[in-house]
């Protein structure tokens, strides 16, 4: 018998995870969403995996377009993580009006200049997994690479620093 859904959700809240912004550009607009289900899969070929809600618009657009970018967020970017985690959010460009960014060369998706790192990706494969899809992305380049800074972490339903201390709103 599978685990009870509320118990499983509570259990996962105990797992600290890094936070990234996934962006995709289609022929109409820029789409973005906050993800904390990102992992390195392979160095050769360079692959990462991201889990997305199967019914969500970001998964639909990413699969349709076949490319996107991931910006790994730092502790100073918690407000961006919140903006892109909200339901019914507007275009990514509107949510980033005051944030420096540029387009990744392969995916043409938005990458944040102030991210800890950014990955320019193409879709390698998609695996349906219950109510989510696991998207394997081939890393085509690293358009942003910062050698310092603290990563933003999601722990117990809050944005925290790497030590687990909750971040305060600016």
C-alpha cells in the first residue's frame, strides 16, 4: 500500500533542496517557474533532470519547444523564487522587470545575470511519472557561472540559507 499523501508531503518538507528558476521561450512569450526538484544526472553526456507537474503549463511549453534554461538562485533571490512559484503568474519578463538578465545562446530562454549559475539546455527525453513528468535536459552551455554566493534552499516550506535559517523579507 502506498504512503499516505499528507504523510509523504510532511516527510518531503524535511528534505532541503536547492532552488532554480526554469525559463522557456516560445513563439508567444516567456514562461518561468520555480523548481526545487533539480538534479545532476550525467557528466557524459551532460544531463540534468527536473520534475514538473504533468498538468502545468511550464511542462507543456518545455516539451513543445524542446529547450529552456535553469538559473540556480542565491539567498538574495528568494523574492524571485516566490514570484515564480505563485499560481496565475504573468509573463516571466514582467516578473523580471527590475532584474538584470539576458538570453541563453542555444535555448534563447531568460537567464539571470545574478544567478549562482545558469544552464542552457535542450530536452533529451521526458518520462511520465504519476502526476509529474521527469524531464531530462542536455546541458548545452553554462552562460552564467559565479564562484561565490550562498544558494537558496527550500526547507520545511520556507526559503532558507544553506544552514537552514529562514530568510527574512527585505
